[in-house]
């Protein structure tokens, strides 16, 4: 009954412009820092957003940390999976719950420059065909660079997942092809490649 009331209240709220899907699996050590980083960037952007944090049956205290932090982050929703389903399922279910016009997928492990999510939103506003801007194909260009484009000596270890954004209407073959052809130019505009 309470879950149904919460879902009804969620549906009655004004739809956000951006939905951010944040898969969380055994991230107790830094999930709150990631939520703070994303929330600060999105709050400063002025865009209405929702942050959907999906606990993928973590075996540590990730879920407890999320519930504990929830009152501090009114735009955050916690979804709990009772069995581990993997990041692909988390992203799919999160996307089905998304109410925003733009959907962003990222990870809670502090690997990606999530403070730059508003930049992805701006790029999509200018060119909706620029979906999946940080696709694995161009991930190598991001490896070893800080948010301002300076070398860090670090690499992104996970080549299956990535910070991605797209209009909620989904990918089409034409839009995906256009994104691939413009990705390098976008990265140059962001100062991530020379």
C-alpha cells in the first residue's frame, strides 16, 4: 500500500527535464560523494532533474547509505533490487522509470566526470543527434584526462559501461550514426581532445 502511494505521488509530480540513472553495487565507500557531485552539478545547472539510484542487491551497506542520505537529496529516488541483475538490467529498468526528456546513464564508482552531466544536456539541446557522446568508441580519448582536459595518469577500466546521455525517445540508427560522425568534434569542443 505504501509503495503504491509513493508511486502515485511520484507520477503526480511535475516531470523533470533530465533523469539520471545511477546503478549502485557495493559502493558504500563513495556512493554519497558521487550523489553529492551529481546533485551539485545539476542544481547549479538550473535543470529540473531526478536522480534514480538503483541498488543492485549490494552485499555491503550501499542501500543503508542511500536511505540515510535520501532526506538530504529530495530529487533522488532509491530503487532496491533484491537480487543482483547487472548494470544492463539496472539501466533498462531505470530508463523505464525515467520521466525526463533526457536520460543519462552513469556509474556510482567515481570513475566518470559526472560533474559534466550538464554539459551533455547542453550538447543534446543543441543537437539531439549527439546521443551517446561518451560512447566506448571514443572512451580512449577520455582516459587519462581530468574534467578540464589535463592529463591525470588514470584510465577508465570499464569498457562496457560509460557516462552516456540521449533524448528519452531513444536511439535510432540515423541518430546513432550522426552521433558517431560528430563525436570527435564534440570532444574537441569540450577540450577533451586536440
